[in-house]
C-alpha cells in the first residue's frame, strides 16, 4: 500500500513536469528555458539573521515532526506552545510600515495553531491547519528574518491533489501532511538561507 502511494506520488510529480513541458512546447523558447531552469534548480531566498522568531520556529518544527510521526497529541501540545510563542512576538521591534502586515500574519498563524492545539483527536483537521500555517511562518520569516536554514517542501498529493507545503529543518523528505501513509512524498521547492 505504502509503495503504491509513493509510486502514485512520483507518477503525479512527473505528470506535472510533463504537463509543464507540453505547455512550453506551444510557447516560446524563452519560456521553455525559464521553466527548465526552474525545475532543475530549486529557488532559494536569503533572509536576514534574527533570533526574534527562534521559539516560533522551534515549536513549528516540533509540531511538524509530531505530524510526521502521526502523533496528534504531541502535535496539539506543540500547537499550544507555538500559539504562545506567536503571542509573545514583540511587534514594536519591527518597523512601523511592517507592523500591520506582520500582525495579520501572526493573527492568522495563531488561529491555525489554536485549532491544532484544540484538535488532538483529529489529525486530518490538524494537518489542514498545519498546511496553512506553513505559509504564515514563511511569510513571517521573510519579513523578520530567521536563525537557521529552512526548506519549503511541496507534496502534490495533499488535499485531493491540490498540493500542500510545509517548512522543514532538513532537505530530507519526511512528510507531515500524510505521515507514515506517504512519508516520502515531497520535493524541496524553496531554500531559505540566513545572511
Ligand atoms: Cu479547525
């Protein structure tokens, strides 16, 4: 079963790549080169160094690893710790022009973390909120900076093949959106490095 799922996942990844190729065949050569480059090299961005989000990243990654292990109780307790860490973020440490955007991101992240903490018996529900949370945390660290290298990983199978992303401390794939059901589904789409 596991092997079938992994193969299905791989098949979809290559189907996606083929669809992209078909599209570019009809398009201009310039576009073709662009897409080819994109698929060959994962994009990377560099953010400033900051210790302001250390406990947010720590607890996000603990939550992620609990979901990798299919441990919904641990995910709930990490979700609570993450909720608290998000609440402690000092907005006044940031420039005034960034505070409004940051507040929106933090509010959204807190709501997702709260739902995860309150649904220790519903791992699928936790995973839905966790997927959205990954984008919040990425958006947050692009503004605030980070204290370590992070990888954004994409699995095309999540949510009836709409796909889903998360952040990881490692480029080795361990899938928190499916856990042991499809632990190897995913590929690094973005590397976030620290200046
Ligand atoms: Cu919910």
